[in-house]
């Protein structure tokens, strides 16, 4: 698995999507962001499926694009 969350809290993309979908319940969130409708289960699955189509293994594993040693 790969850590997708910037702070390492979540190890799966599915967990990140669920987290962001539930942000409207956070009391510290700005008024504008609270107005955003949360994704339902079906929408979360659709988003996850879409994001997995964006993987480009040729780019990800190409040594020309790796961090300098």
C-alpha cells in the first residue's frame, strides 16, 4: 500500500476519499466548505474507480522522472 494522505494518517485512497467526504461534520471547517455536499457511498466508489484509471505506470517507474540521488 502507498500512503496517500499527506500526513500518513490513511494508507488507502478509499480512506482519504471517505475522510474528505465527511468534512462537513467538522466544527472547525469554514462556512463555505460546510456547504459542500458529502459524497454518498456510490459516489465515493465512482470517484475511487476514476482515480485508479489515472495511474501511468510508465511514468511512475521511469528512472528519468525519479528524485535525484
